[in-house]
């Protein structure tokens, strides 16, 4: 998590975009509001650190495909 910085791209294992890092909050990556999908505008989405596979350059690569990011994470709910 120490390697993850603001404005880094977050992509799934499949290379599909998930969002952009707003900041780190505890054990979660807070994504920028602008990356919220339809029906989710106006609030932040979160990714649990356990889903981070690696950090390469300015990109956070998840260990799961973008489509597999749990809805509980995408909605900002804590698990």
C-alpha cells in the first residue's frame, strides 16, 4: 500500500480500467468520484487492499478481473 499514490490508474487483471486512486484510507484504496459508473455518481468507490496484485509504475494492477471487483467494494461498503 505504501507504493500506491494519488492519481495512479487502477486496472483489473484483464487490463480493463477500474478507476483512479483518490487516496488510501486504512486498508482500502479510495477511487475518484469521476470514475463512478452510471447510477453511482457523486460518491467514492473503494477497493480492498487484498485485491491488489501489484504496483507497476503509475498503475495498480488487481489480482482479479475488473468485472470481478465485488459490488460491496465498488459501492463503498466496508466488508
